[in-house]
C-alpha cells in the first residue's frame, strides 16, 4: 500500500525543472557536500557515506552500504536510516538545479526489509518546481539498479537563502565551516543544514 498527501502533488502552475548549466555531467560523482554530514560526510564514523552520481536531466543515482551501526532490529536497517538515505539522495538533486533548499516534507513507503550488508541503490528525480517549492521522488532497490524495490519516497524541498543555515546553525560549526580555506567546500557546506 502507498499514497501521497496533497502537499506533495505539484500545483497547476508548476513547471518542469531546469538543469543548471554548471551542473555536474551525467555519470559524475557529486562528492560529499559537508564532511560532517550524517548522510554523505567522510568524517562521520557511523554515517551513511552515501555517494551520489549525476544522471540525465534532473536525476541522479546513489548508493550506500547498510552497516551494523545502522540496525533497528537484529540484522536489519533502521527505518530512520533508510529515510536519511532517501532524504540525502533527494536533497542532492538540488545541486543539479544549483538551488539551496531544505526538506519541508518527506513521505516514505517501506516495501521490503533491508538486511545489514545490503548495497542500497537509489534513483531520484525532480518532477516539478513551483516558485520556491521543489517536488521530487526516489526509489531504493536492494543490491543494484535491477534489484527489488525496498523503499520509495516523495518529497517537497523549499528553497532558502544561505542565511537560513547561518541564522539557525550552532555557531561553532558555522564558524568552522566558514573558515574552511577551500572556497568550494565552504560554498557546498551551506547547501544543506550543517
Ligand atoms: C553535492 C550535494 C549538495 C547537496 C546535498 C544535500 C543533501 C542534503 C539532504 C538533507 C536535507 C535536509 O535534511 S534539510 C534539514 C531538514 N529540514 C529542515 O531543517 C527544514 C526546517 N523547516 C524550515 O526551516 C522551514 O519550515 C522552511 C524553510 C522549510 C519553510 O519556511 P519558510 O521559508 O518560512 O517558508 P513558508 O512560507 O513556511 O513555506 C513556503 C511554501 O512551502 C510550503 N511548505 C513549507 N513547509 C511545508 C511542509 N512541511 N509541507 C508542505 N508544504 C510546506 C508552504 O505552504 C508555502 O507554500 P506556498 O504558500 O508558497 O504555496
């Protein structure tokens, strides 16, 4: 059984998303946007270390391997961890639009249990844009792109200004991210909630 709330149905005036001219080429790895990100950062020992790769249009694929630290029941991934993987994958789509946005709503269908050790293969696309609202969906499959569907999600991301993070984030992490000597890492750290 699955369903989508009215909040995730694009309104009549919604338009197709437009790929930014500087978006990474199809097949290119996006890389972590922030090393402390629980979804993709390399500095989080129990994080997902999800790796996303640009696709055609406003789509991408991503993978992460379910680790023992991600369990909810013996030998099975925690549902919140799977929602994190979907959130991270969907959030990464905004990099192809070069729009700074945060998750407003995320609806998840859990279709199959996901054992520890599984490589979860995710595919995601932006379906529509309406003003600041970005509508997207994702599917996660066990083992690879042709594996059985384990999870699905639909989401609404809301465009925000960079100040969103500076105004709301804890000062010590904001200061550390802003003082990164690498300008591209500085910029990307603020694409999402640090
Ligand atoms: C290399 C890789 C890089 C990038 C890689 C990135 C990967 C990161 C993935 C992780 C992403 C996250 O987890 S982000 C972290 C989790 N999310 C958050 O912390 C967000 C917390 N919430 C907020 O800060 C706020 O509620 C906002 C910014 C979402 C919205 O506040 P606002 O700016 O005041 O806007 P507001 O007027 O309320 O809403 C604007 C429009 O959106 C609608 N709207 C707002 N919230 C919702 C909602 N939950 N459900 C339905 N609709 C909503 C409103 O009805 C309105 O529609 P209308 O009246 O215009 O029609």
